[in-house]
């Protein structure tokens, strides 16, 4: 994704607007996708900035997701009143022009919430803001989301599919990790109470919230979004390592605010249930981490991600052992 490729793409999709790509600069951050910030001048003299989001080369890719599915989700949520996303503008569905499947969205003058947290704000207020953004996604009426977005037939079917990520992990490594076997056993013994299905982002963290003056925050990076159990997003956030963390200093306050905004009960979401959902909410990442680790073992190049994969595997393995040890052996019926 560079000036030449983006120029050719705009010439094809906007042949009458006289686009001239002025710049294309790679954006740092993110482990899964490539991002490029571009500036375009149109024939009428106006300028716009766009973010290009595409797939890295196979030899350096680890986390797997589908750009077409992400584009479909962006189309489904772009006009919802509950929250904001940068407007998706174009999609190179085949990679014919950009060299990879790529989504083109408007660029927002903003700062990430993570960067804002680093500036030393009132963390109690920041926690409330974070929970409000999370709840705004989870409170979205599923009736307002296009029916083409896949949704499970039932909550139980959905949870069983997520739990099956552990079976996928064990298949990758020939069933040789006792921590994963133990974690799977404890997960199945402690099925949580059912909650209404919701829009799940899959990577809901401060780094994916953009704060812009005069508007509500924007939510970006929808590659893992799906219809499912909203507690997956809470569990996923528990493992995010960047300080300051908005959950760990006061889990009760965080979850009390979340319950007040979503209507879930304390039985449905409390600190113990949140820790349980860390085991589920990160499982899709662990599948890809293990696939990538196996690739490295097989001699396939993964660049700097090779080192990341080894440390990430150890990190999640330790988390899974710690959290699953807390779960009781007595079976809980959902």
C-alpha cells in the first residue's frame, strides 16, 4: 500500500474526481494489520486524509482475520446511533490495486485513549468514560444490525464454539500442553449464567478508542467483531498489559458502572465471571499464536513476530493457569 498503488485505486473507483495522492505514511502500532495514513487532493482543490488498512505478507502475518468480513461489519455499524466509527469509504476486495485486500476509511484528527491515559488524567473519570464506550457497543440493538451479519442460533451454541478454541489449540500442538487441558476442563465445569447476545468488538481497549474534540469517541479495528456474549470484551480487556489499566485498580467499581449501563445483574457479571471470560475472550488470539509458533518451529520466517509469539505463548499460558486454578471443581449448571 503506497502512493502509486493508492493512486491507481482512486483512479479506478473515482475516475471523475481527479484524485492526486500527496503522501502515504505507514502508521506504527498494531500486531495484525498494516495501516497507512494518506492525503489526497481532488480536482476541485479540496483535500482529504484516509487510513488504508490491509493484510501483511503471509510470511510476517500471525493473527488471522478476514478483510471482507470486517468490511461487512463496518457497513453494518457505520450509521448506528450508539457509537461512532471512522466512515469506511472504499474496499479493494481482491487486492488488485493495493497488493492486498484493503479497507479505506476517513482519517480522524484525534488521539487514542491509551495516549490520553498516559498524560495523567483523573483515572476514575477515565474509567467511567471507558465503560460508557464499551456499553455503547454492547447496548446496540441487534435488530438494527444488517441480517447478513452472522449470528449464532443460541447463546449455548456460541459459547461452545468459543470454548472449542481450546480444542483447536490442543490440536495444533498435538494435545501436549497440560495447562491448556486443565484450563479447558475447568472452563467446562464452570459455565456462566446466560446473558443476551450483543455486538462484541473482540479487541475493546483504550488503544482502539479515538478521542476527538467536539465529538463522541470513535471505535476502530473491528476485525474480530461478531455477535456474541458481551462479557468476552470485558475478559479480553483484563489481559491488556498497557498501564494505566482501568479495570484492575477497582474491579467492583468498573463492573458496577457496567451493570448500571447495560442492565446485567451481579450474578451475570462480577469479578469472578470477568476472570472466567478472560479465558474465553483471549482464546481466538491464542489459537493464532500457537499456529504462528508452529510455523516458526517448522522453519517458516515470521520476522520479529517470532520472538513475540514465544513470549505471548508464555504470557497467556501463565494467565490461563492462574485464572483456571481459581475456578472450583464443582460443576455449575448454566
